[in-house]
C-alpha cells in the first residue's frame, strides 16, 4: 500500500497567504505544497495513520522535515524555534501536562490576563479549573483547557488535532464557536478531525489523505 494525496479546494479565498508550505516531505507522503490565508480553515482529513498528526507537528516545527514553511513571508528557519511555535501553535489530541495543575503549564504572561478567563468561560469552564490537579480533571476538561493554553500566546496559526474528539455535544459546540471566532479574528486554522460535520461547517478548503493500491498515481489534485 502507498499513500496518495488529494487536495479539494472548496471556495478557497483569494487573500494574502498567512501560512505557505512548499514541497514539504513527511514520511511516505508525496511533497506537500499549499497556502492558507488569514481567516481561513484548512481541514486535513484521512483515515487513522494517514499522516494528519505528522503534518501538524511538522508545521509546528516539532518534528524534522524537508521543505519550506513560511509565516507571513518569513521562513521557519529564519525564526527561533520557540518564537515559531508560539506563532504557529499546535494543540494535540492528547495534551501534555508538565505541572500538577494546568496553571503551571500556561505562559506566565497570560496568567494574570482577563483574556484567559474569557476563553475559559467561552468553553464552559471556570478560572478555578486552572488550579485543580490535572489528575482530577476529566478528559474533556483537559482538552478544553489545552485549547485555551494554545490561544494564550495569541498565535497567528492554530494547528488543531481532533479538538472535539473527547467532548460531548454541548462542549463540542462551544469549541466550534470559539474556532469560528478565531477565524473571524484573522487567524488561520488547520483542523485535523474525523468529525465530518465539523469540518463541513468550518473548512474553506480540504487536504485529503488516503490510501490506494500500488500502481496508482502518487498524487492528484481534485477540484
């Protein structure tokens, strides 16, 4: 079996690209080239193991890859890694915690800001959740707090890996509304999700990964 790539453009905007990717090579995937404008959501879709998470991690400079990635015209190798990761922020499907409470994992500059409180409230959470032991938080609470943490540095690009995967219907709706607000605020969002309804509502374009039998073309573009 080999990986094939299809890119389906659905009402793609013609604005200035905020994120530009050129000939990115990740594992057995064919070279990837695409652009995402400010205020635009690119859905990355495909079966488990097709490479969705690897693409997001590569864009966040978390895994070594070949190719070029540009943020507002500036190459990722021209920017210190920590600065890049603050601007191009990856939010994992399984968030990491390196302190006993979520507060200990937030950027120090964001802790005193009312903005974090507003983001928590928008997701149905109280500020007090930041001081509860991580072990006492539900999976859904941890996932929502991790999204707030990802937004604390006000990134330009959000890389969201299954942001509603562990959530009930009510919490999923709150997360979707917050993502929509980030798009309106001019952020670019790359969304990897198995929730077809969610991507149908949010995506302006799609990057579709799938498998095909040997002998087929290594890549094709569907419009």
